C-alpha cells in the first residue's frame, strides 16, 4: 500500500482547514509589532509584514497542525524575512520616533514622549542582536516565552531569564540617564 497519497491528503486537508482570513486578522498585528520593534520604521514594518504573509500563503502547503502552532510557523517566516532584510541592508536598522498626531495631544506631552522614545531607542540599540530579537518577540509580537523558545531554539527558562535580565538592565540604564 502506498503511503504517499495518504500523506498528500493529510497535508491537503490541513491546508484547507486553515481559515486564512481569520489567521491574517488574528496574527497581523503581532507580526507587524514584531517588525516595528525590530526595524523602528512603520512603513518598513508594513512592507515586511506583507512579505511574511505572502510567503506564508505561497508556502501554505508546508504548514501542518501536527508539527506545531500556526503562530510558531508564521513567526519563523517573519524571523527569516527580518534576517533577509538585514542581510540586504548590511547595517543595523534603528527605531525611529513614532509619529504623533499633534492636534490630539498636548505639545509638551508629545515632546516628553518623543524624548522618552528616543532614550529607549538608544538603550535598545545597546543590546545584543539576540536580546533585541527576544525583546521584539516578547513585547512587539506579544509572544509567550514558550513560543519564543520554540522559535529561537532556546529553552523556555533561558528565554525568561534573558528577558528578565534585559528588562532589569534597561531599567537600571533608564534610571542612570
């Protein structure tokens, strides 16, 4: 008996079971925030988010419910898109100041927030590449330590320890400056 047709049918049913529109609306903000944290440029984050979803759609037959969560598969694609971007750029992207709508907020508050954001950007730039990526996955993409561990190849406790140390380091540096 040939097992290949059964495998093909299992993959086909897995692909058909995925509601891609629902997946997009559920995961898109998390993927976008991951890129926004990593790149600091909202327009670039939008482009890379789009690239991630296009790649996911084109490779949808490769996803299987049995191998892991859809979000893990999707963020693996997103991480590769980020790596490809950095390879092309050959220089580290930095966070840019978030645009503020001046008619909706107090100018003094906007100036303070921009100063805080610039300060945070500087502190984040002082982190190692791995630390910045973990921060982006945790606080940008809002992934759990378990999901980050699956993506990074680190243990869940190691992810938690690194993030805990990074947050304390950032807090200490924030208070020093």
